[in-house]
C-alpha cells in the first residue's frame, strides 16, 4: 500500500510540472510562495544570463501569513540581493495574496514603470508550475511573445523538509490540482487536460490523506 501511494504521489507531482525548455527572456517573474528555494532558483537563472530583470510578486498568503517577517516579495528580494543580484535589476510587487493577483498587480506595476516585457520566465514551486502558467496565460492583460515556467528540480521525496513537512506539501499539491480542475470555468485559468490516471492518483491520495486527518 505504501509503495502504491508513493507511485500515485509521484504521478501527480510529475503532472503538476510542465518541463518547459527555458530560453532567454526579458524578465524572470517569480510568483510568491513560502519556499525560499524558488527565489534561489530564480537567482540561478538570472546569473546564467536568462533575463535582465527579476520580478518578485507577493504579499502575505495563506502559507506565509504569520510565518514570514516581511512580504513574500521582500523576503525573496533579500535572498536575491544576498546572492549578488543588483537592486536596480529587481522589481517588487508586494501586495498580491494569490496567483491571480500576482499576475494582475505585476502587470499594473510594469505599466506604471513603462516596461513592456514580451518574454517571460515564470518561476514557482514544482507542484505549482502548471497552475502558475495557466493563471498567467489567462490573466496577463497584454500581448506577449512567449511564456515558460520552471521550478527547482526536486522529486517529491526530496522536496519536503523541516519547514515544509510531508502533509503540508501533499495538501498544498492536492489543493492546486483542485484549482486546475475548477478555476477555468471561473475564468481564472486556461483549461488544462487532465489524464485519467492523474485523476485516479488524486482520488487515491485524497482518500488516504483524509484517513490520517
């Protein structure tokens, strides 16, 4: 049973990632989260010369309220500066409380700054890749040339740690999958195909997790 559960978790984990090929862009757009490894991954991309600007978006969300001393954007920007990113290459949006607001408020900020970015690299947690991309493609208000999404390269068993435990990671992944299913009809995201085996994995994990609550 344990092995079967692990196989379903890994199947859903892989589905939530899009495995895009990343090419040079105008900016690296980091949608806020509770995982500093997301900021570190974005900084690595910046130092590889993948974009000239780093955008950090995020106020306090459900996983960071009362946990972070500063907003998600400010916390991640501090990491970037410590890792050698010049302050004038960092753009902050520190009011967003969800993925939709990450996109909309960042677009508004870039408009005020008169920056017309056309090529985007989106950065999020591994299990949020698909939803971040689907949200951006639906809610970004301006014409673009390209958008790809990436995340720290971690398997599920390597993802959780003392700050993000197993149950937190699982529940968050299940919640994101549920949003992938229902948010398109609400107009929040583009629709994503969901293979039958992925839905089966979601149902299997949900039943097992509910037994431990």
